[in-house]
C-alpha cells in the first residue's frame, strides 16, 4: 500500500483527511487513483447517507455503519475496496475479484481505466450496512430501490 505524506492535525476530521488524500493522489502523474477514490467515496456516501467516514491505519479511508463496511486502500497499480465481512454478502454481479480465498473478507481491485458497476456497488454497500446492523441489533433505513 502506498503510504500518505499527510500529517494529521488536531483540527483534521476523517473527512478532511480523506479529502487531502484524494487531492494528494490526484496530483500524481495520471492522477487516476485519486479520481477513482473520489468516485467510489461518492458512491458509498450516496448508497448509505448514514455512513461514517474514518481515517485508520496511518492513511486508509474507512467507511462504517454499525461496523466497518469497507476500506479504500491505494496501491501503485490499483485501488482496493476491502469489505470486512464480504464473504457473507451476496454478490450477484460478481464485483468481488480479490481476497476470494479468505473466510471473512472480500475485495474489489480497480485498475486504471476500469469502471465499477455503480448500481451493484451500492447494493453491496447497503447489504454490508444491513448485515452490520443486524449483528449489532441496530436499524438501517432502507433506501429507495430506484436510487442509483
């Protein structure tokens, strides 16, 4: 994983740190990883308006709702979305393409020029939030199925 040069200050929130990371990545030659992370973040937050953004493990954006939904890691050749409990989620469109051998996690690797099926990705985000809520006994408001 590519480490960030961003230094956290007392005034930084996880959201501002993610903004800075996207800006940092967009400033690199090509900038495709920053653009990809920005697009994925927008999909996550639109799929689950109650998602909480966190900044963990010295520079990894994390999206949570009653637990970790997924992380957004950046590597030299790809952006990786790791779903903490992805093995338990339905994936009818076959988005998971990495970490398939493990018993718990599943991941989606996105390489330069690849596009993710946004509708299927939103469904995974919602399924992960719902599964987290069921484990913790909280409620997740069902979003209009027609929202894309």
